[in-house]
């Protein structure tokens, strides 16, 4: 019976495991992600024609969009325009390797074009999704033959001459140029006496910028009023830069780039246009910042430009205004090593821009610049391992070197053993050394934290009242408060502190409010009670303490008890309160 029950349990468990696994498989089925398909049409533009001669013509178009669909065929459709429109379209294929951009076909007709004939041409692209056409354009055989000019020019009222055959050019045919933003402008022109040339002035215009492509074309109208354009020139605009108005600049001062067809915005000029700095090509914006140019050295530079056609070097060099050492001042004329040295008058922003590109020195000893944003115009430097001496401050950058006229004295902290190594508690020690007046020093030891300020080349301090007996001290100072860095002279000194002692108390009788004087050594920190009542002191020094007979002291003779920390002394005589 038990065996049958066990078999049932196992069978039930296997069934549960199968159902759970099936649920997991169904739940973990990967969700199908449907990528959206862009079905927007191919975008085409049928543009200009040129070089119309006996039986040849150049047709142009532009593929603006292909949508990533493979091209099966592309090219131009050409059809002669007749009154009956009975002419069949001629398909001129350019193959399958179409890309976004301009398309050009040098079409050769099967016979000479005849004067007065008109043709319609259209750019097409065939894909698996359909057959796409651009808007049609036309050309007319007007007898005008043009040698298309492809040139790079500076727009400076240049005279441009086109050669060809202009026998059939009439007065009603206008000449246009198309600038950026697709705006058309009429320009006057002259035809040579032999009708073999056409000349016009390429205007100086604020609408032209380096790299612009300007199309110059004749607009021809037939008897029906239909207009077609005949391109005679494609001109790429070249910019020219003028020499700067001044030749001396601070390092942080931008050099403005002005000239013809030069952009004044913050965008770079279209390549190829470079400023030349000592022969080095620098991408051109509306200004040049010398400190941004890598590997640039020296304080004098030859400036010029290259516009893709000409390289021009300006006659006058650019010179950096050098810093003056007389402008550099130390906030302290004496410092320790190690320490933070503060210097004013460097004008880091004007003369260096990138502090990490310069090297800094005290004399010939290298020091590091320490960035401290809280000091305004004052720069901070870390002085370490600089021997005692008097030094000038200087720095060397890729552009120039400068040295201060002022000098700073460097001292490694040294101090002398005091003549008296034994004091009573509360009495000051005086230590001489090469201390800097006005600087705070640190006296430390076992439980000792004193911070005297140096005056007249010495420091004075008293040890706490709980320091009794022999103790050891070291003397140092704060180097960098930002990083809690301190320096201590390696010298250590043993001192001995005696507890207080009393030699006399007078008078030994008095009324409440009378003054009693205690004399002895180390009295400045003691507390006094008379007959158990606290006595208020009116004067304290190491050798004398005066207190007032308490009003609450019992009449008659009372004990005088003096305490300081763990020492209690009962005076040998009693004081009588009257």
C-alpha cells in the first residue's frame, strides 16, 4: 500500500514539473519587435543643362533621398517636344550604382540638334517599390554655344569672360546668378563685337561666403513665352582674409579674421580655408585664439591664409605683448620651505591662459602651481625642498619667460634651545629662531597644543596647567590648510614644569571685601577658598594672586586652601575674618 502511494506522489510531481516548465516556456517566448518601415518616396530634382553643341548636351540632376532601397536602374528620360507630343521618350540608363548627390549625363544625340528644337528631360530612379521621376526641365536649341566656365573666384567686382558662339543672343535674354538661399539676381552683361565672348562683373556681395557655389545662367524665352536656363558659369566663392588692424596682442586676446567672403559667425569656414600661423594650418573661424593652437611656440608669429587656390602670408608679423617682471609682487617677503607662496601680478588669464603649460621657479628651483579659487588675482605655489636663500620668482611658457624684480627670502625652520628649560606651571617659555614675524606656529607634545604668533623673531607660550614634570615639545607650522598638511622641525626638546608653590599670604586678618595677596610661583591658574567659601581673584600672575575675603566666610580663623588640577595645598597659617 505504501509503495503504491509513493508511485502516485512521484507521478503527480512529474506532471506538476511538466506543466510548470510549459508555463515558463510560454511566458519566456521572445516578443516580436516590428521595425517600422519608411515608405516615403524617393526624392529627385531635375536641374540645369549646359554645353549644348551640335549633337551633345550635358544634363544635370540631384538625388536628394533614396530611403535605403536598392536601385534597379537610374538615368534620364529625354523627349523632343512637338505640337502633337508624338515623340517617344528616350531612356538613357546610368546603371544601378546610384547614390545620394548630383547626377550628370553627357548625352550624345543620334544626329545634330536643329535650331529651334525643344527637348524635355527628366531624372528617374527605378526601385522594387516603383518608378520615380523628378520634375521635368527643358532645353531649346537656340544657336547659342557656350564654353561652360568652372572657376574659383573672390567676389570683388571681378570681370568674368565666357567664350562661345553668341550670334543668336538677343536683348530680351537676361543674365542671372543664383546665390545662397536660392535667390536669383539679374546682372548686366556685354557681348564681344565678334559675338564670340560674353562678359559680366562678378559682384562683391555680403551674401557670398567662402565655399558657396554660384551658378550664372542665361534665361531664354521662346515665342510661346516658355523660359529655359542656360548655365554659362559655375563659380566657387573664395574667401580672402585681411591683415589684422593691429599687430600686438595679449595671449588671451582673439585675433579677429576679417575680409572678403569671410563668415562673422562662430562656425568654421568651409574647407579648404585655413589660417596659416608660422606655416601651420589652423581651422578658421571668425577669430584665432593663439593659446588654442597646439605646439605653438615663441612670441612672434607670421600670419596668413590659404583659401584652396592661393596661399598668402601677411607682411607684418603678429607679436605677443610680454608680461613685465616689475608687475609681480610677493604677498610675504619671507617664507618657509615647505609652504604655500602667494604671488600677485602674474595675471594668469592674460599671459598664460593654461597654467599647466608653464614651468615655475624660485631661482633655479622648480615649484608647482597650486590652484586656489578663493584668492582672486593672487596665484599660489607650493614651495618644497628649496634651500635657504633669497630668490626671484619666474616662469617659462611656450611663448615667453619672465622673472620678478622683487625677491623673496626662503627659510627652513630652525629654533634655538631656550636658556631656561625649567618653569613653574603657567610661566611662559620664550624661544628664539628664524621665525617669521606675524606667522602662527604650532607647539605640540604629549597633550600640548599651543599656537603662538612670532614677534621679533621669537615665540612665547605657556604650557597647560595639567602638564607637570618632564615633557617634550616640537615646533612647526601649517603648510596647506586645505589638506591639513603641517611641517615640524625635526628638533625635539625636553622641558620641566614645577607645580605651584606659595611663599607668603598677607594680611592674615581682614573684613569681608578686603584684599589678600598670595605670593609664590606658578600661581596664575590656582583656585582659592577661605573657610570653604570660594574667593574671587582680582589679579593673577605667575608670582602673585590677589583675592577678596568672601562675604560668606565664617567669622573667626579660617583655612586657606589652594587647588590646581590634581594638587591641593593648605596654607600653614589661618586667616581671621573680622
